[in-house]
C-alpha cells in the first residue's frame, strides 16, 4: 500500500504506527463533531421513540398470541392484520421518499451540467 493509504486508515496499521498517535487521531476527529444540546435532545427522543415502538411491536407480535383473547391487555393493541399492513406501508412510503430524493438530486445535477456546458 502507498503512504497515502496508510495516512487514511491508521487503525489498520498498528505495527507500523504508534498506537497512542492512532488513538489520538480518532479522538481528535470525534471531538470536532460535537453535537449541540438540541441535537442531543432530538437524538435521545428518537432513541426513546424507537425503543418504545420496538417494545410495543414485540409484545404485539410475540407475546400477545400467548395471552387469552379476553384479557384486558388486548384492548391496547390493534388487530393482528395491522401487524403486517403497517410495516409494509411504512416500507413503501420510505422507498417512495428515497426514490423521490434520488430523482430530484439527479434532476438538479443534470440541470447544472447543462448550464455549465
């Protein structure tokens, strides 16, 4: 490998570099990207939302079938059909947004290429 590759990936070359300098490079890179308080708040909120959603879905799909249907807990969950419909619709909407984003970016790049030519 060339010296340029060694500079880009110091963690792959422990025997050729000083371990403390490689760790210092990684720590310095991480320190440059500190999240603001609002970013951390949004991040924690998304993590909590994801955990609650995962717990709800797990109970709904894995645990609820083993509980009697007349139990009180069943009134807090949707019908079983929605356990398939909701993720499929969410996946299709996600694919729609990704496809739309890629189309817009490609369209704008094509427009700017025509202007520069």
